[in-house]
């Protein structure tokens, strides 16, 4: 006589019934199935209609048959930030001429104005396995907010404390004052080192230095100068570096063209013209709207999109895709900060435990000890929240590291010989002319395929 057996999944969320490999007919009854379930301690999600139907149509059943199913936990929604003012950013068409004034409108705000709202992560719904045991819910991650300058947070609402312009870089928001130069930099204005946004309505000649705690906007040409911004840098007239220019921003760098310069962006580099004989590096994307890359070295963390790379003279041009080393350094920083924070948290917990033990023995604490108790409770909450945010950063970094399949080089015109392409440790030298192609790392080989806009 064929016997019935239960198959419980590893996650304990499903139970199937199966008939043993005996050719004889099944002689069991409906009550036998329930007895078998009870014997194994299965009490939740039992599909009684299926069990009943199983014995009504026994000859038509296909085993194994699902007869019990638990409830999987539901992941909560991650926290997010909603800006409470319109941020305008113009998208370029491939044949469009750049009007710098339309690139990005930096929003101005007043003291006391609502800037943004932080929405916390939502809790998930717990589940239950077929044994009736609860399964812990997976809660949504909190939003990893970095509160910048002149911003105050009240119940998840971010308000400006001064009149100024909003500067957003990654998860950090600042409201910064504006320093404006109505013309070229000269000996009268000198170098600039300002905590807020800097606007220069003219040119920046060679050997000048401009540093900003926010964004730098230049409505002219930058020569062999040094620019550093904690926000983004916008240059309408382009960069003529004479091999001396050094342009660095933690956010985006947007320019008409780049020539003989060193450019480093924490986010993206966007150029409407060409990049010539320069060293450029972006953690995100390098995008040339209509221009070419000739000579020099270009590094993009995610993607590179250009019209042409190289030229008919076969000028050596290096393209490197990926930011593995940068991610490694960032991960190292986060882990060191987590370790330091955890040590501080354990100290706070230790003090709280000592005070709790004393109160348990004496039923009293001094005023200083009560103040210490309150302070350490607050410290524990703050440090725990900080650890959660750092853990979320670490997970996001791990996710970015795994997105290798999205990394590519798109060439909408010509990819010329003597272009050196590197994805991590994999390298390829282009030895023939390609047209309209996408370059990717596929199965540990750098492949070149026809690119389609569709």
C-alpha cells in the first residue's frame, strides 16, 4: 500500500504531500492527512479545500501537492527625502546648443522656509510559518540624511535658518550664502575662499584659486586656475587649462568643453563640447552631449557616453570604467566610523547598566547620577540611530559594487584605434575602427557590440 509523506520546505513556508514510490493505490483517508499534519506540528495555513478535493479526485492528482502554506513577511518601504521646492534641471538633446543659464536653476530660499521632508522607513509586516511560529518582519531602511549648514530639523522637517541658496550633494543638504563677482577675477578681487555658493560673472584667469563650501557658477572661461567646491561646479565658457587647471567638486561638474585640465567630480561630469588631452574622473557618469574625447585619460564609475573617442590620427586615449578603489576606501571609512560608534555605544550601555544596578540595590540615585542617566539614554538612542544609518550606507555601497552589468561605454559616432579601454583588471586596446557601439564587460571579456538607442 502506497503511503503519504510530508515535504516541508527549508523556510518552513510550504508543505507538500507526496505519495511514496509504491505502485499500489493510496488507501489513506482525509483524516489520515490531518493526523500526519498534527504529528509534524503543522497548524497554520492548511489548505482544507485542496485536501478535500485531493480525495474526491485522487486518480487525477499530481504529486507532490501543496496542502499548507505560511505567510511570508513583507518588507517595509525605505525612508526617503522629499524636496519641498521645485528643483529645475534641464535635459539636453543631442543636437542642442548649451545655454548655460538654463543648465540648472539654483533655488533661493528664505530663513524659516521649509526645504525638505524626511519620510522614515515604514515597518514591514511579520509573517507566520506552517508551524504557527511568527517570522520577523524586514523593516524599511531609514533615510541616510546628512544635515548640512544652516539647516534645522524638527520632526522630520528641514528648515532654512538663513536667506541663501540650497546646495545638495548626495544625501547632504546645505543652505549657503552667496558671494558674487560681477566680472573677471583680478588682483582687486584676489583669490576666493567662501563658505557658501560663489558666482563669478566673468572669467577666471590662470593661477587664481576659488574655493566654495557650496556651488561655484562661472559665466565665462576658466584658464589654468584651481577650483574646489563642496557642491557642484558650472562653467559656461569651458576650461582652457594649459595643463595647470585643477577642477574638483563633490557633486557634478558641468562645462562647455575641457582642454588640458585635471577634473575630478564626486558625481557626474557633463560636457556639451569635447574633452581634449585631459585627465577626468567621475564617480558617476561622464557624458558628452555632442563632443569627442581625444587624448588623455577618462575614468567613469558607472558609464561613459560620447560622440567619438580617439581620432583619425590614432592619438592614444585611455578609458577606465569602474570605481573599485574608491568604493574600497569609502567602505573602509564607514567600517572605521562604525567601530568607533560601537565603542561609544558600549560605553554608554555600560554606564546605564551600572546605574541600573545601583538603583536596584539602593532604590535611589543622586541628582548628578540622574542627569548622567538621562544623558546616556539620549546618547544610546543617537548612537544606535547612527549605527543604523552607517549600516544602510554600507549596504548601499555593496549594492553599487555589484552593479557591474550596468557599466559601459557608449560611442554614438566613431571609436578609433589606439584607444585603451579598461574595466577593472580587464583591458583591451582598440585596433580597428568601430562605429556606433557599446563596450561592456561580458563573461570576463571586454565586448564591443552595435549600439541601439531603442
